[in-house]
């Protein structure tokens, strides 16, 4: 890994799906026809004017975009810089994930698919997927580890109320990894009529690029809103939490090739980077293949994926998307590892300072403000990826 910034690096995906030395499509042969159909068609579908019209109309009328860019005055005074919050917590269903599921269901329809399969860990991506399936009248099957189903009962109830079939994954550790395997198997067995909606910028090419494009509405809006409010398009910093990396990819997208904008990513250090209970991928990980792409992941000496841990379900993932692996590797992004305790404190602080209860994932992004050396004239945009209602029981244990 380098510690100098590679100013020549491109952060656009290559036509084989690589960001620098990360990405690609490392998939079993059985999955090839499905992924290849998507790869051959996604750019022309997304580029089509009827797709664009429907996508933007739904973002506006259904999701509630554009989301506000809010000047957080009390937080700014406290941290000694000008801090704006990009309010993805105000999206329908309470987080940024719906930007992607809207885009993918429109792609699925144009590929003639009748059913949607997805995997979910804590249930947030499952809910966002079940929501758009209800909207479009498509059958929805969500695989979820049976242990996760017990831990996240309200989200299971939401998905069922939205008409989805939630299938318990009973193999292995009965969590996200096993749900992913079973959803993949389902897709292999139903290649013709089913589309698989992945929830972050992970998986084989073209998923990371496709998901980043759908989430890039976040940075597109930030630029316009910042220009209106401050007379400049570019902030000094954009800050986001990284689980797989989709809200970060969306918030960074239109700034990737603006070297004056520092890109700051917050990962979950759990109980501490070296505690053995962490999801701080760039701090602990090494290059390898995870879920179909070459990236950085937490693994043992002999290459077994390490079980991650974070207080926030959305950051509890042993890898990061290939774009972020490249941002880290090239020095373009600054990565901070935030502990559970630091995140909780930042979540309580935002609630009291601004009257906004953030998702625990988002609290990691907020906590990284204290690790940055900010100047009084710096303009900082934080991606407020989701609202905190779902995390109330965890917060309340620490009140
Ligand atoms: C799922 C989730 C995340 C993590 O996913 P990314 O793909 O890294 O964005 C972050 N924040 C919230 C609120 C989430 O629901």
C-alpha cells in the first residue's frame, strides 16, 4: 500500500470492471450468463432517455429528492469548521439504499425480469428491495440468516407486510454470508426470469459501477446545492461511513477527480482495531477475492474470511467495495477507524446539537470529524446516510 497520493490514478471503472488493481468479476461459471447479460446491457439501459425520465421522476416523487443540504450551525461552532449535512435520512424508508433499489428494479424490468432476489443482513437492504418490488408489482424473495431474522424481527415484519417472501438461511453461521450464498444459488437456478439486487458497491462487475451510478445522485445534488449556498461547487472534505461503500461512493462520485476535495471514509473499529471484534477493513485487511470481486478484506493467514463485528449492522461487513479499495491503495481517500464508543458519542452529540438522531452507521462518519485536523475556513459535507429510529434500542442502552 502506498502512502503518497497518485495524482494520475483514474477512479473510473475500466471496461473489465477494474478500479486500479481491484474489482473484476470472479464468479462461478454457473453465474456467468446472468452477470454477462447485465454487463452487456446496463449502460445502454441506464443511458436511455425513458429510463432516465422514470428514474428521476421516482427519485423526486417517491423517494423525496432532492434531499436537503443542511448547514449544521451548532455542530459547526463546536467543531470549528463549516459543516453541512446531506440529509439521506429523509429518503423514503429512512436511508440512501432506496436510490439504488429504484435504479435496479427499473433495470430488471427492462431486462424482462419478473422476480427479484436479494440478500439482507440487518434487513435494511431487504426492506428497500421489498419496497420497490411492491411499487412495481414484482415478486420479491429475500434471503436472510435465521439468526439475523431473530435479531431484526421488525425488518422481517416490514418485508412481509410489503409482500416479500423472507427465506431463512440456515447453513453455516446463519448470517449475511450464508444468506448471500443461498441468494446466489437461487439466482443460478432461475437465470431467465430473476434479477439479483445487490445492496452496495460490492459484488462482481458491473454491480459496483451500477450501484455507484445510482447513488451518485447524492454528490450531484451536493454540488448544485453547495454552489447555490456558498458560490462554490467543491467542499474541502466529503465524509461518509463505509460498510460496503454505497453511500460513500454516491457522496464521493462527482468529486473523485477533483483533487482539492479530500474524501474521508469512516470504517467500524468495533471494540478497537486490534480487539478481534472489528470491521476496520483497510486497517486490518489484505487483498483477496470477496463476493465476486478483488478487493481488500479481513482474512486469516490462510485466506479464510474473518468474522466482522460492529455495533452498527450496516457496517458489519468483512470487505469494502473495489472503488474504495482503490481510493485507499492510491492514497486518494483518508480512512479512519471509529470504535463503537466513539460512534455512540457522536450520535448522542448530533442529536443534542442539531435535533437529528442519526443511524449508528452515520454516527461513525460524524465521529471522524474529531480525527481530522480542521481549519476554521474549511467546508465539510457529511453524508447523513440514515435515520436513527432503527437503532434506538442500542442507543438507549448507553443513555
Ligand atoms: C446499509 C447502510 C450503510 C452501509 O452501507 P453502504 O453501502 O456502505 O452505504 C450506511 N448507513 C446506513 C444508514 C445504512 O442503512
